[in-house]
């Protein structure tokens, strides 16, 4: 897979766009199934800098992925697969490169990309995006948000902003309404690895990847 490299490490400190207009950020081909059919940790790291795009009847919105978490399977107590194969977790066991979307707190949707081979339940949770396309639409969907940096800085926030819902659970990430595209490479020196946040089990596993210093990352530990 070929992705353009970010031109200036200095510009990428708080934003992957730097001083460029959003139109200049690369939006490449849709990622193939082979991208996801690898170890979940590798996929989580390499999803940084790619572009998550969602199209609904209201328009298209997208963002650059700047924060991910890996959930590894039935042995990972923070992973939904720890409960085994159920109606809720069925898509976690599905083929690589499909969406796993679930509801939390009776309020928010969370988006994941299913990884590894079919039958091996695992996924990457997308925790934060740097907004790219459809920002006016994102603000319309989240009218109380005044700062763009707050639009997509969390898994529930980004789903609300992009219009991702449970209707997309199990959908292929190769075609509309929801796809992930090649973006721009994030250098290893610009990536930090921390423990996952917002969980209580297997909480000490270092399975969260963030673009270091990016202002759109959720939580702490930047």
C-alpha cells in the first residue's frame, strides 16, 4: 500500500493538515480487505493517517483517523468477544474489513473496523478524527459544539458528526455508505502508544495509538 508522507513534522504537531487547506490532504483508494486481515495491533497503528468517510442522504463527512484502540479477541476482557459469540458480537467474528458498530450508555454509537481472519473476533475502535470534509454538516449534527476540535474527539462524537449509526453494523468498508481510504503516512516518531482509556478490564494493555500532540485526540495521555 502506498501513501504519501506528511511533508512537515513541525506542521503535524497539532494537526496533520498543518497550514494546508483541507482540500490538499490526500484521499486515496479505498483500503482493501487485505489491509484488515492482519494482526489487530498492526492495523490499529497503520489506520492512523487514513480517512474515514461516511455518506448519508444529508451529505458526505470525513475525517483523518488520529486515535485508535485494538481489541484482540475472547482472551481480551475489554473486548466484546470476551462474552463469546452472541447476536451482538456476531460481526466481530465476520470477515475482515467490515464495520462493527455498537451502542453505549443508551446514547452513543461507536465505530470499529473488524480485523484478522473470519472467525477470529477482533477489531480496531476509531476513537478520534481530525475533521476533513463536511464540517458544516458535522456542526449541524452537533449544534452545541463551538470548536471544531471538539467535533470528533471521541468515539461517540465522531459517529454523531459523521452520521454513523447501527444501520451500518456489518457493512463492508469497501463501499458506501462507509469506507476508509488511504491517506498520508504518520511517521513512527509522531505516534505515541498508551493504555486504552474508558475501560476497567485488561486496562493495563498498551493498545491505544495516537498521533502525538494532535489537538483532535480524545482524553489524556497525548
